[in-house]
C-alpha cells in the first residue's frame, strides 16, 4: 500500500441507534372480531390483517422503546373505533380514532420526554 493511502474509515454507529431506526421486524395480526394488541419492543411494523371490517380495536405502544424508535401500523380492513394507547409511563400525541382499509399511520418515540409523536 502506498504511504499516503489510508484505508477507508467506516462510520461508527451505535447498535441501539441502528436498531431504533433500521429494525424491520414486523408483526402480522389476524382478527375476526375486536382486538387488543400490545406491540412487542422489537417490532417496527404492525400489520392488522382481518377478513372484514372490525368494530373495535386497541393498539398499545411497546413497553420499553428506544430513542428514535419508529412504529408503523397498517390495516387491510376498516377499524371503525380504533384506540391507540401509550404504554405505562409514556404519552402519545395525535392518535387516530379509526383506520380505513389500506390505511396506515406511524409514530416516532422521543426518550427525553417519553412521548410518541405522529409522523405519518
């Protein structure tokens, strides 16, 4: 190797930060009636895949999210009365009260004030 050629440096990325932004774990939930789902800590995508319209449903955020974690929820069918709740010790802003067939929404978690902010 020539004297003035240095190997390329790779950026250092914190594993927790990488997990928060790049984790593609998904959870697909199939329900024939109303549902109540608490999203697991390592899930970024929640897919609600029912056969028809659901009258009610509740989605609760992960119990131990990391700073910058994103959570997206998509539904194949209408959920007429949807409740999106923050887990214990957290808060959530601008929650939807229904979701259309093919609809989706997303949040990002801010650890500094333990709040989920709507981003989609």
